[in-house]
């Protein structure tokens, strides 16, 4: 009878201990999605995810009750057997503690937590009804424990108690997307999954990774005549032009093509202000700023206060939805994959983005960020058109190059 009681107590301890780690490891977003499908057991688990403290406290209370019962019973089981070998009460207590603790660590801690951590969401769904029953049964004790804890935190340790904790975060979204990509039929929603992943990655991107570099900015001098401005709009087919005073490092605003219909006398009369942002600014922060200020273009400044580039709301949005092609972009070159080992890349493409997009392993470094920077760092000079560069299994052929930078290359990968 005593052995059976000890085994049952040990089983309950393993149950509560495993559920605790399963709840912590579970993907909260998946729980919310299951709840939205109307599944009864998922609604119960989703309730616990919104009351995390209550759930964890209940599991701890249940686990401790089981361990207390187990400890009492194990003492009654081991004492008669060990007294035959040990006369000292201290040695007897020590041996009992070691044996009981080892059994608990292996069977009620290590094993259940290892198993429950592998399939946390499934485990929670399977045991949803027993969990709910224990939650209701142990609720009074849990409430008492929480109140005591809150009093100690608030009045003794002087800590604020925050109840408005988010249900799930970025890690849950990342895990959910990984599971979706590996699931059967994922090809049908690969575009949506890619866009959601891009939206998550946007929070880590800097403005420098999205901007139009300084060398590609098309701008016009403040002293230009209106005829020159009209000609510039016609030649470039752009809707906006940056305006500088003296040189590109002194940008003072921008003009919009539709303002030309107002028959302005000079640029100053239609000049619009625009924000200046550091290149280290988060792209998501800039997107929010664009939306709040109803502005769609900004000048990007380097650490010395000079013009590093410009960025539009379209540039930021493209980081989520991919290349946005409009009537002004049809002739613009973009990177592309020709076959399994051949690629056409732009000099301004970021090495990190190309590696991720085409599953390549081009060397990355703090010394450069773009394909052009990679090749210039290797060559230490400006190459000529049709020059061939080979290193580390990569075969680059220069397609287009200017006096200052590499514009377009052909890449052939010899070994992937």
C-alpha cells in the first residue's frame, strides 16, 4: 500500500512538473489560433495563457503537495529497511534524503520535463480536462499563495506588480512560422508566410539596409530654373525630386511633380520640408514615423552629418512585400537567379540579403555590407567591365561598373 501511494505521488509530481515546463515552452500564438478554430480544449488552454501566474502557481502547489506526500511515504518505506544497517539518526536521514531525491530528480523532474518540452502544445491539449479539474480544485490555495506573494513583492521588496503581460511575442511568431514552413501543404501559403516573416525581420533592420545610396540620389539645385526642373522630372520619370543648396550634403527639401501645375515662379514657392533620419534608425520606427507624419520620403544622414542616402515609404514597404514594380520601375535592374548556380546581382545588393534569398554563403564582414563592397574589399581597386574575379568557389564577372563603384555582376557558384 505504501509503495503504491509513493508511486502515485511520484506520478502526480511528474505530471505537474511536466505541465509547468510544457506551458512555459508552448507556442502561445498557436494556442490562440487553435482557440479561434473553436476547439473546446484549446479555449481552456488559451484561458491559462492569459492567466499565466494562476496556472504556474497551481502547478507548483500541486507539485509540492505530491512531493510532501511522497516524502512522508518514502520515509515510512525506507526507515525500517535502513535501520538494520545504520544506527545513527543523522546518517539514516541523510541516506533517506539522497535516495528519495535521486528518484524524484530522475522520474519526476528530468524525464517528464524532457518529454513534455518536445511536444508542449500537444501535451497541453491532451491533458486540458485534467488540468482544468486540478486548476479548479487547487484554486483556493493558489489564490492564497498569490496574495501572499504579491504582498511580499509590493510592500517588502517594493516591486511593481504588472498584470498587463502580452500573451505571445516575436519568438512565438518565429516558432509558428518555422512550424508552418515544415508542415505539409506549406507551398500553398509560402508567399503569405514569407511576407509575415519579412514583417518580423523588419523590426531588426536598420534604415541603411533599405535606403537608396547617396550615389544613386537624383536631386536638383535650389537655383535651377523651372524649365530645368520640368526637364528633370520628364527625364527621370520621378514624382519627387530632392532639392539641395550648393551640394548634395545640404538638402533643404523636395518638390512634387504635381505642384508644377500651379505654375510656380521658382522652386522655393513649391519646396516641401522633409525629415532627416540617422542611418542607424530602425526601419520599423521610420515606417511608423512616415505614417504618423503623412510623409513618404526622408533624407538619411551618416554619423558625420553628411547625406548617406534617401529612403521612401515604398523602400521600407518593399522589405515586407518584396519588390514593388510601378510605371517608374519597369526598366530598373533587380537581382535574379538564372539557373541553379548562376545569378545576376546588383552592386548595391546587401550580402546578407543575397545569402538569405538564394541560400548562398558569400563571406560577410564588418568592413562592407554590399556585393560591391565585398568585391572592392577583395580587389582593393575598381575593376573594369568584363573583369573576372574568383575566390572561395565564387566566379564573378563584372557586367557594369562606374568610376566609383561596381553596379552589376554575374555570379557563378562552382560548389554549393
